[in-house]
């Protein structure tokens, strides 16, 4: 992980998808903006969101994130937002074309790995192209994680 991502992970408003690296082999990463409603950004700033079950796909030529949970904001007024509505991701054309080419392969999906608030104040979503792991691959990753944890304890 880069130092910038580690910095965002330490912030209170950063929401991580810990299950993604366990369940998938993560390949290319992209950082995308999101089209949000006012009450959604306030909930994300409070850390009241979840991206563990979210996934991305193309819909009408645009890229959307589906099944992302953002809790209702308590002071939203009389029109609260929908909790699991599809949210459009803002990517460049070259990134969209690359995603479209990669998603044509079988067994490949797009999963969000991190949701954070950028220095500009906008909500950003780190997404990765992912391929599913088999059971023995998951066991290997757990074993590697245990070994690295034991080494850190000794140091």
C-alpha cells in the first residue's frame, strides 16, 4: 500500500473493504469520484457506510457502483436518500475503456477497496479489478498473514 492510502486509512472517515483482498486477487486499481446527494456525503464523513458487498459494472454506457450501503443522515430533512441506490462513478474515458476491456474476461469483477474523503472535500472510491480466489488460495493468504504477524511480534 502506498503512503497516501495508509494516510487515508487512518482517518475516521475512511471506509475499507477488508474482505476484498481475502476473497479476490486484486489487479489494477483506479480512484474514482462519486455522484452523491448532500445527505450521503455527510453520512460518509461520519463513517456510516459499508462497501463490503458492493460491486461495479457498466449500465447504459456509464460505470456504476451497486449495493453500496450509506446510512440515512439523521438531519437530512424530509427527503432522505435511498440507502442502496446505484451511484455513478466518475472516471476518465481511458480508464473506462480499460475497465470495459478487462471485464469481458470471465471470472473478473470490479470491487471497491477503499472509500475516503479527499483533500478537496469530495468523496473518492478506490476500485480494483478482481478475480476470485479458490479455497486453497485463501488458506495460503491466511498462512502468509500469520507468518508476517509473528515476524512483526518478534521485531
